[in-house]
């Protein structure tokens, strides 16, 4: 076991939590990510394999789904698989092995920072952040969008719980934008 | 401007990066007799129509698909949006 | 009729009854030596220099709408010659020199104001590039000065240096650059050309070219056929639309560039200033409005209007360097059609059709080029040889691999 | 003397009194007031000065179209120039000052311009100020500039914040008057997602300004009820204080919500304004109409306003502009104003109606067929002169005059996409044309239907059609009873023979100026506008364009539609630049990207530099170092002597997988990749299709079907986009998958003779890092520090024995600490971007300054890398003659002849003894530095014929920075040209 200590995307030892009004903003670090892209001609097999892995059908465009492992759609025949980091630090190599050549798998865990927003009135926050129709979200939506010039994934777990994935290097800027808008909206 | 993405539905054009005429899909054969002349035309000459224009947009802020969008350059009305990959295959490109 | 202060006073005292038309509305004749298509700045300047400098006669300018209604009437009024490349700098410097004598030459106050232009520098690499450019300018006989941030702050004390995302590390100034009252350029050239006998024909749209055996002998228009020995196309953003009628495809795409003006303000900005880490440049008109712009929208368009994302991008740039402008209101926005060429530089050349000449591909740099473009095009029309400052502006430069690519963006017009 | 002109009733809250100051004087008003209504209540009519002649002016309107009553609102950093007093909501403590006057509003020295006005006719400045030429910048222009302009900025950063947002709806209703309310109610009840936006702070439109009853109750009461019903619908969003600025493509509308402008300062954390981008499926324009004035002699005095504005002040704000009011009209609306004034007990001096057959009034005199020929009152109206139908003259005393020339539908938004309005003879006005923005409908007065009844009915009809389109249904509406009087109007634009009759009041354009423009052949509407400045004021021509057109039509002998109409362009009303910028300003202009070692570098006191969006450590000063060069020299020397570490995470990394990955890279790079063995890395040069170098980097083959490509920091995004283009559009049947992994891995360069020894201490023992086991250009997936997955590349930018080691980003901070700790025994140094730059220049490696978008492989000295045996992007066009000339620029090195001299980047090169000018230019220096290894400045750059001139002494000139001395042409590989160190 190595002796290196991880830091959070915001650069601290422990994840940060901020609350304003009805909304709680949490930095989430316990997420392993791996992208899964079907090999050419193996699209059906890749979708089937991913479905087996997730325990539900591979998500449709702009959707998120799963049980222990979840995945959201990233692009044509491409998904991002999410899992708890504690138990799945080796998510990407594990998936790559399991995929048996029907998909290319790439580790993405640390390419992203993740902030979860929970509480009421999240649509009021996100409608000031990105051009996604958040008021129509009912849970299960996953869109790539832009928040203050940062390409982000917006995942609606439930209308009271959203996750935002942004570029890890810009965690500070993204966190700042989220906080500013929480204060503006509530 | 909104682009009706074939997979994702209407998305703000601000999420896309524009490249130019969809004729850029038809890259000449490097071994053709007049390859240099063909590449010069491919690289530099444009129809630049006022009216319907087939053009390439990249969904950089989205699903990373290249799209072929048919858009009127006078009214900006969009009449067709396709995945560029499908168009390219249809136009005979392979590998 | 000569304009002068005395004349203004005399007319003021006599009820302004003595002012005549600034130019005649001419009826098209059946035949000319030269027909210039396009009554914009470049077309009118071409006609003027052709008549005055090259002593040619029987010249007509045909315009589909009203003169000065294209980009000369919808730009951000900046003049400068701060170019880098050999193919460009002598030409733009020639243009700047023509601006400097324009008003006396035309007897028209176009408010040529050499208030200086400043390009801000935000990184060492940018400084290296601007030093190279400044040296190229000086080596071509233009003026350039490298300014420190302190020098810049003396002129623009309210620049954002304390809370800036991209710190200002200096700037490249061209003091002879500045602004010109854009509409007056078209009117001044029109009036002066008219006085040299040029027929200015408004509301006359070209519908086709008469081309036989590779020779063009005239144009079909909404007001009938007009014959000419030489036909000169000078229609900027409409270049492809027009030249298609002659069967030509061009190395040009038409794009929309938006520009903006604020409500009138007491003096804020002394000169033209350009942000180097975003898309924003700004000056203040004599009337008090801040005139500003940024990047093109980036998609082919003939619509003369743009969309919100670029408006926001430009204002973000403005607020990055001038947070004092936050409460200043944007009064009006508009769009022009830019004839974006494949290397960002223009074309002034003969076509493969005898008697048909072409001037276009100005991208969004056409306004400052107006006098030199007219002069060089007139030279080409009169002598069939390129003007010494415009020898590189040839159609065949792409085939030869001799691009004039100031920004180094290659064959993608919307990146120039 | 407080609120002497305040009447009974109105929509103001008299239970509260607000104090405010105008030009230093204290006044009082009530919630619900605007600054203009409160000033009028206090008998203040003079509120501004005009642009050119500095004429005294008061409010002409009661809305956003106001040209005259514009002030500097608030003080200090919040000072807001050119603010319409007619829309500024009153708040307690409001401070406003008049503008464009000196020394005071009542006595303005620039008023002398008014006396000199004959000299200042339209376009006079184009005809003079030309001699001598130098005087323009020195004398004339500064003089003109000081006189011009309106309000002034504070020159302090705007302290308020702005927000942005994005809204979706089925139906956007623009305007909350009767038509808009009826439509919103209908669509809301049918279940559509509706946004109802109105610029006013109280919805209702003209219902708030008129006395008409709706459904048996006061119009404003009905409006309030309707708004309350809408507010209860979860699918409807009512947005007061929200102006729809523009109709953009495909149903996108820009909207400005003024969140805090009615407060003294915004609440903590709240924005001043929000710019919304509204994505609508349909839009209904119900923006009403704007009344237009009549031009007559001295028609601009304070107290002269539009008749409808008088009704607004009287009915909504319970204010009369004076105790004795006259009316000048060409239509029945004017009579309505007189009736309302009388109802409130205000004296009506007379109604002058241009129509000989004008109807009977109530208890006021109607002068039929009369016109106003002059007015009096220097700082406020005192009386009018009337020419009666029989040619007689009458003087009538009055303190205010309501003028009505009819109404213009607010068609602006219908024209934002190139549509032109159409002339409607019945109402003598332009109405929306046949080409509307897609999916826009128009109802009510905006469509030329001026009655309340008509507004309800056209709104209901539009709602039906829109609901049909949306596939929704709603029961036929039960429309309220409302007035339905006909429009009786006889067009009348200006009183002829006036010496000075204002058409554009703010810009001081008179009827005579319009005629002069015609005389000088500025006949086209656009010429008229540009020559006279008609319609270019802050009201964007809302109150002036029609009269200008009409007068031009008259003198040109054409009809108004023949003369045309000018384009309407966004924004509908002027909008703060800060709002368009939103949160992206100052330090938040663009996001910051931080490297994985950022926290550690901060601890070490690093100096940071912006590299694109990234913040990178530039150098690491040590105690005692007083100049950056000391730090950089030390970092370079110590790296070359022992070992240095640099965070190189910012380089782009793209994961390329798939059966065709190698073939794909073979197309992307001009040099060959198909045969690169697994476990090896290769330098690659990418060309653009035009044959110019696009980017360079390395590709490491981790498996047969798996590569990791690196790009330069600057081009990471562009290269990825390009690769996706090639993959999807050019070779769609290649089995290739791409994804960026730039941020996933923290990557550190470990460079210097002791690099291997240092690495040995962190790389787990299972992995051989010996020169034999892991030679130059090797790559491998390894573990470090006891099991952490990592990647190791033996590549070198510095020219030293060097590695790049990558670990998952979250461990990057720990990794650099570990590396530094392991390196202690070697006196390891961290180095920043400056030392990185020095070492790469010493090695002659090209970087951004060399890959400047105009250079070819040949220029870069890599011409032979372009494989002719395969197809790769750019290979064909790179063969063009102009890119392959015999004396082409080539990358070489430069050393000063006098070692003390610099070799600055950006300098140009001249052959010794030749003239120094552009014609003799031989090239330029691209990158330069002080080389502590060579003990002098060095540079690399492009020189004609390049290497062939090695040893030649040439002249380096930088006239911009005053440099002119000799340098020697040398190889660009200043250090270890044979590359022995990196293979050691």
C-alpha cells in the first residue's frame, strides 16, 4: 500500500461543505470515474455488457442510470461509469478487463471535480448557471453543459439533488461560481 | 441560435464550434493525378452561398459529435441536422 | 462648391439656401470606360482615384442600395497600420498616409482623428509577438511604440490592474492610428468623385455579367444593361454572391461581425484600446458614444445581425479591463457582412475573365484600408499592373503557397 | 411647498413618504412614483438639457422612450449616466443630478450654442474644421468632445454584481398590458409554460394610465387581479421590471431583469440586474404603442409632453405637470386627456385640434383646425401661440401642453431579424410586416389595434393559435368587457414654416435639418439618419423617427412607406454593459486552472504566471534572491548539474484507443507512427491541412491499440477537436476512440544527471529504470511509492537525462512532495516555466513562439519528417512552391558577438552592411533568454537560408526597443548538440 495522501480538488485535506439558504453544496471526492466507449462494430455488445455491469440498461442519450455502479451518457456509444472511489479505485482497469475488447476504457477519476447540490430550489440556482432546461428535470437527466466557461456535466439524481462535474483544475473557479449563484438565487 | 441535435434535441449554438462548409468532408485522394490541385480547391475555394449552406459544427460543449447542419445564411433557418459521421459514410468515406 | 468655415458662416446667415447636393443622382448611361460595382467606401474611393489620380473618365459606380450602406457605414471606425507581414504592412501604411491628407484632398471633414491605438499585452509570448510586429512596422516606415504598464495607466488610469484575470504587461501603441467618422468617408469620396465627373448610380443592382469568349463587356442591372471596357467588383461581404454570377468561386466566406455603441458620455477614452486576452476593443466617438466590438460570430451569414453569445463575450472583455463601464448602457448593436478570406488578407487582382477585376476579402479590416484599396484598385484598373503596395494580394497566392496570414490561423476564415 | 401638483387617487402608496434629492435640493414622493412623477408632483418640470443646443428640457413621456428627462442617478461608484427619470423608481434616499450642463441646470453656459444654432445646422462639421489639418486633434476635436456627450461615468469600478440565466418556455409574452395579460391567462390555464415579461414595475400597461373600466372595475384593478391569478399558476412566471431586449435566432430572446434598481443598494449577495437568455417555442409581442409628438416652433420646452404621458401622470401617479394644461392633437386621444384632467380638477386651457371637424369636447374649449405656432417660457412653458382655422392668432397661457400626433405600434422586436414593418393608412403608422421572427405573433396595440377590447380579442386569438401549435387546448375565453372606441385621426406631423421645430429632441434635430438633408441629397432614410443624427439618441428614435420620415416624404414628394423606415436593432432599450458581462468580469472574467502542485508551489513561495487559463509556477525564489534571473539561473544550473522537477501537467493528453489507433495517428502526424513498438514514445509533428505546423508533442504506445498523445498546453483543445474531425468526418470507419485525460494525471518532469537516481527511490522495485531496461523514449505503466499506479515516459524537453512521471491527480501534491524529499540528497530544485523555457531554448526545441501558425516543418528544420510514403493531414499542401523556396526561413540559433548584449525575441535580422528596412529583412528572433550555461544571451529564430549561414555575423535590430548590434548565426542546439545527455 502506497503512502501518498490525496488532496481534494479544492486543494485541502478534507472535502468542503457550504450551506446557503435551502441549498447545501458539497465537494465529493469519493467517486471513481471511467469512460467507456464502444469499439467500432461492437456497439451492441458494448451496450449489452455495460447493461450487465450496471444492472440496468446502458443509459440513453442525456440520461444517467444504474445501481451500485451508475453511468451517464457522454456521447454516441460512450458513457461515464461512476463508482465509490473507496471500493473502486481501480475502476478503469477492472472495467477494461471485463469489457473483453468490446469497449475502450479510460480512467477519468481525477480528470473531474464533483460538487453535489442538495436541497430545495435547485432549479433557481442552475437556471442562472447553464443553458439546460433544469426546471423540466425530474431525475435521471445528464447533460454536458457550460458553467461560466467551464465544460461540465450536470447530473440530476432527483430534483433535490444534482451533481456537477467540472474540470478538476478549475475546481476553485467552479466552486466560486456555484456559491455566488446560490447567494444570488436564494 | 439553436441547433436541433439529432440525438439531444435543441441546444444553444453557443455550445458548438463552427468550422465551415461541409465539403471539407470530401477530402481528396492524395494519390490522385492532380492531387495538389484538388487539395488547393478543397482547402481554399468556397461556394459561400446566400441561402442553404451545409456546414460543420462540433458539439464541443456537449457530446463531441461533429454535425452537418443545413442552414440558410440569410435567414439562419435550420432545415436539417445530421451526424457528420453518418454523412461522411454516406458520401463514401471509410478509413 | 467648396466647403469652408467661411461658407458655413455665410450659409448660416442666409438660411442655408446655398447648399447643393453633395453628389448627383446619376441616370445610368449605356456605356462607360469603367464601371465599379459597389458604392461603398472602396468602390467610391476607387472611382475617385481613378478619375483624379489616373485621369480616367467615363466612370460609373453602381450601388444596389444607398451609397455607404455596407461596411463603411457599419464599422468601428478604426484606422491603423499595425500589421506584421511584408505583404500587408506597406499597403496599410500607404493607406494611413492617405488618411492623413484625406480631408484636404476631398475638401470634406471626415474627422480623421489620430488619437492613437493601443494593443494591450498580457503575456511574455504576446510581448515577443508585438515586439516583432512593432519592429516590422518601423522597418516599413510606420510608427510604433512599446509602452510600459505605467505609461499606459497615465493615459487610461481606470484600467483594471488591481483585480484583473489577465494582468496588463504593457502595450504596443501606434500614435498615428485613430478613428474616422465612417459615413463621412463614403460621402466625402462620393462628393469628390462626383465633382470629377463620376456617375453615382444608387438603387441599381447587378443581376448578371455579359461575358463572351472569356471577356466581360458589361453588366446586366435592374436598371438595364451597362456596357464598360473594364468592370470592377468591389462589394465586400457580397463578393461571392456577385462573382457567382460570373461563374466564379472565391477563397472567401461571408461572416457576421457585430459592433456596438453606447449611450453618449462625456470624455472617457482618449484613444482606441484593444484587450489582448479576450475579444474587446473600444474607442469613443466625437459624439460621446463608446464604439466597441470583438470577434465575429463565427458562422457563415449574410444576415447583417448576430446573436447574444458574442454580445456577451464582447461585454465580458470590456468588463475585464474597464469595470468602470458596468453602468454604461449599450445603445445599439448591429452586424456587417465580412468577406473573410482564407488567409485573412485581401485580394486586389484581375480575374481570369478579361475586363473583370476583383477587390475583396477584406475580412473585418476593410475600413482602414479604404483609401489605399481605392488607390491600388484604381492603379490596377488604369495600368493593368498591381500597385507597388498591393503586389501580394493575388488570387493565385493560395495555389502557390504564399499566404499572407497575420494571425497564423490557416485556411479557416472564421479564425482570422 | 411639497408636492403641490399631487392630485387625489393614483397608484401610489401615500402611507409612506420617500425623501430624495435632485441637483442637491430635497424633495418628497411616495412608493410607486418614478423620479419624473415625483419631481412633477413637486412642480419641477426642468430636468435636463439637450445634446447640441443645451436647450432646457423636461419629461416628454412617462416611459422608457424618454428622450429629455435623463439624469445621472446615484452618486459615487454607482453613478449611472443617462438614466430616464421617467422609469427610475423612487426609493428613499435617491440622489439624482442633471447632466450635460455647466455650471447649473438653470444656467448652462453651453446654452450659448442655442444662440449660435444657425451655424450648427445638420452636418456643418463635415464642411469645416479642416484647416489647418493639425488643428483637428489639437483644438477642434477636444472642444467638440467636451461639449458633446451626455452624462458622465464615475471612473470607479461598478461595485454591483450582475447575473445571467437561461429560461425555457412554451410561450414568452412580451408586455403585460391587456393583450399580454389575456394571452398569458389563456395559455397559463391551458397548461403551457409561460413567461410574462414587462419592463414596468407594475404590470397592466395602459390599463394603469387610463380611466377605462374593464369587466366593471378600474382597469388597473383588473390588471392586478389578472397578475395575481397568473402568479398562482406554477407553470407561469411573471417577470416585472424585465425588458425583452432582442429577438434572436430560433426563438431566443434576451431579457434584462432589474432586480435591485429600485433599491438604494442591492441586498447582500444579490445582483443588480440579470440578463436572461429565454428559449421560447413561441412568443407573443404585446408591447403596446408609443405616442408620437407633433413638431412645431419651440415644441421642446419643459412642460410640453405627450398627451398620453399627461394621462399617465394624472391617472397613475396622481400628478399634474401644471395647474393649467393645454392640449394639441390630431386625434381623439387628446380629448381624452383633457377629460381626465378635468375629472381630476385640473384646468384645461384649451384643446387645439388640427382637424377642422374635431368632435365636441366636454367642459373645455376645442379650437378646431388650429395649430400651435410658438411657445414661451425659458425654463418651463408659460404659454402658447395658436393660429386658428380662420388665420387668427391667439395667445393662451398654460404651464403644460399635452401633444398627440397619434400612436406608433412598438414593432421593434418584429424587425430584429430583418423584417420590415408595413404602413397602415388607417392609423397612419407602421405595423408589423409580413415577415416576423419565426414563431412570433403580435397582438394589441403593437399590432395596431388600439382599443382595450381589441387588445383582449387579438390576444385571445393569438393564444388560440399558439395553443394549437403546442397541442394544448383551453376553453374559449370569457373576455372581459372593455372600451372599444374607434381611432379617429388625421395625420399631422409638423406645423409648417416653423423656424425651429424639434423632431429629435435629444439630438436637437429640427424639421429644417431634415429639409437641409434632402437639399443635400441625403434622401435615403439611412442617409437622413446618419447625416442629421435623427433617431440616434438614447431613445433610439422612438419619439422622433416617424416625424423625420414624414417630413422627408413631404419634401421628397413621396409617401412615407416609399421613403422607408430605418432598421430597428437590439437592444429594445439601452442596457448596462455590466449586465451583458454578468459574472464574467474582473478576476472572474475567465476560470483559473491550477496545476496539481499548486498548493505545494504556493507554500514554496512560487511566483505564478498565466499561461492561457492555467496558473503555473514561473520560478521559485529562494531567500536572498533579489532578481528573478537569479532564481531562474539557479534552477537551470542546478537541473543541468544534478536534478530538477517541474510540473508539466498542463500539456494536453489525449487517450487514443482502438484497433486503428496506430493508423489514425499515422494520418494525424506527418511522420510515421504505424511501426512504433509498444513501450516506446515518439516525437510527432502535426500539420494543418494547409501544410503549416499545427502542434507537436509525443505519442506513447502503451498497447497495440492504446496510445497516449501529448499536445502543447495552448493547443490541447484545438488538437482534440481536430482529431475528432479527422475521426468522425474523414475516416469514419476507423476503430478509434478519443478522450482527453489532461486533468486526470499529474505529470512531473524529472530532469538532470541525477534524475534516474532520484526516480529509483520512488519507482517500485518491480520496474527497471536502468538505461538498458528503460532507454531513451521508453514508456511504461508502473507503480510508485509502494503500489500507486503511474506512468513513466523517458522524454526530455530540457535536453538532460529526463523522465516524465504521471500519477492520478489527487496524488499529485503528495507526489511532488515525495519527489522533492527523495531528491534532497541530490539538492533537487523545483523549476518553473522560465527555467523550462531557458532549457528548451538552449536545446533549440520549438514551442509556441516557433509554432506560430505560419511555419512549416521545413522552417522548423523538420522538413524530412514529412513522410511522402503515406497520406497524412497537410502533407500534400505542404509541397506548394511558396512553402519550399530555396532561401526559406529556417530555425537557427543566435549568439551575440559582444557577450554582454541581449538577443531579444521579436528582433529582426539584417545582413551585415545592408540597408535596415523591411525590404532587406532576413528573419526574426522567436525566443530568447539568458543562458547561464553559456554565460550570455542566446536566441533562436527564423533566418532566410538558415543553417547555410552558420557562422555568419548578422545584424540584429529592434528599432522599437532601441537595439542594433551583431549576432552570430549558430546551431539552435546550444547545449549537448549530439544528445548524449538525454541518452545517458
